[in-house]
C-alpha cells in the first residue's frame, strides 16, 4: 500500500478502535439501490415509516446527501449472541426481545468510535468527512455490499461470511479518493430458510420485504393497534424479531460479540411478561434507560407485551391483562381486551364485556370488545 493510499492505515486504526470489519466503496451506488427504494415506496411497503420517502433522493445516492463525498468507509461491529436467540419462543410466559436490543443502544457506541476515527483521519490526512450511523438517509446495506463487508440476503438484511447475520453498520463519507474494495458476491444460492421461517409471511419474494407484515416493524415502528390477523402470529416477540437472521446457515461462522455493552443483559434474555406488564411510564423509562427499547415508548411496548400475553395460553397471566383494562392509554387498554378475549372462556369474556363497555369511552377500545360480526 503506497503512502498516497491510506487504506491500510485507516483499516488498522478502525480495527484498533474496536470495529470488527472495514470496507471501502466509492460514493456512488450506481442507481440500482435507488430504483429498488423507489419501487418499495411506490408500493407502500414502508407502512408508517414516512421518513423513508421524505429524503429518498438523498438516501438513494451518497453524493446527493453530500456532494463532496468521493469515498465511503463502511465500519461493522459484531453483535452476535452467545445463546440461541430463538430459544425463548418456546417459553410462552416469557418475552422474546431481539438480540440487538438486549443491552445498550448500539448507536451510541458506534457513533463514538466513528467520531474518534474521523478525528484521527482529519488530523492525519487533512480531509473533510461526515459520519453516519443509521439515523441519516444512508442506504447502509447496499454500501456495505459494495464495500465487500457482506451481501444483502434474500431477507434484505446484510450477511457476512465471517460474522453471519450479526453486524451493526456505520459509515464515514470523506473527500479522499480511496481505492474501492471488491464488492461481495451473493452467496445465498438456492437457500430460502429466512423466507420460510418468517411467522407473518413478510417476504412477497426473495430480496423483497413488506414491512407492514414484519414483526420488527410492527413492534417498533408501528404506532397504532396491530392488525388483528397478525397478532396471533407474533407469539411472544415483544420487540423486534430475529427469526430470519437466526436461521441463516452462514451463522455457523459467527461468534459472540466481544463488546461488553452489546452482550445481553440477564433481565432482557427471557423477561417475564407479567412483570413487564406492570411497568408505568416512570418505571419503563428507568428500566430501559440507555436501551433502544426506550424509543418505542411505554404504551407501544405494553401493547406488544399484552399481545404476547394473549398468545401465551396461560391463565396465570390473566390478572396482568385485567390490570391494564384501566390503563390511561387506549392503545394499552385495547391490547388488554384482545389478550383477555384469547385467555378467558366465552362466558367469562361476555360477562366482562357487558360490564366494561358501559365504562369505556374510546371508540378504538370499544371496537376491541365487539364480536367480529359487529365490527365496522
């Protein structure tokens, strides 16, 4: 590597800071990613995520976001789990939380490391640069593929031959002319494990996702009541879903993360649904301080918990659902009604309906009480 090409130094510095993989790409996606994004938005597959459309032109082309960008450095952080992330799906009174949300918010960790690397680059090479981690309109996975870090699998997530499905991404856009790394080829072959395992059939075709059916979208991004036909399919997944990631055969090469802040908190590995259902707003904020779960807010989180309670089939959690019938949030009350409709026998539920309908003023919750034949 010549003195005029600082790639080796940048790579070494990034790895020394704690990143697990580094790749270099031109600040040009070539239009294919932008075309796919336009099709995705045109079909309305983004659901409530209006922010995807708001800056779609910048998202589709790096130089539309920053015209001076010549190269993109893609940094990856391994967050691989030590245990089977799907093991709790067989424990109906416990909750399943996505691996990425079982400890600190990864944005904080990666952004600090990106800034440290960026400061070093600016001092070393006198370059201009910008750092991004998820929150900016950057198409991270196509850039990571172009930089040779991994490829977008049939589930649309990034897959790495070295780390499987478990990589967080961050980017540095810079005005240095850096030789790009060879792009990673698609190694999915004929495998369709990720497509077939999806509980809600969220993949209309390989490499295409309908976010409106995706449990990660429903439990994190979707703000209102979740479609009734999808609720039974969610099981006890209360925040995110790892099914399509976890079944990927390339995970046989993955290893658990060595980063302590990304290793699972014991209380989030298999939390009890009954305990989570008791959280008021203050307790929710305290319990999830520094966690990505906090961003969903208490009401959406309890909506998810109550759907899981309804799917548990356990009489022991009936009191937890009953206690939420007087919750201050209509979203929570409605989910509690649905949970009880699944857990109580018809006679007990009909009696409860007669008592509660007279007291309930919110139309959305009233509808949850009604038999299917009487809903508008």
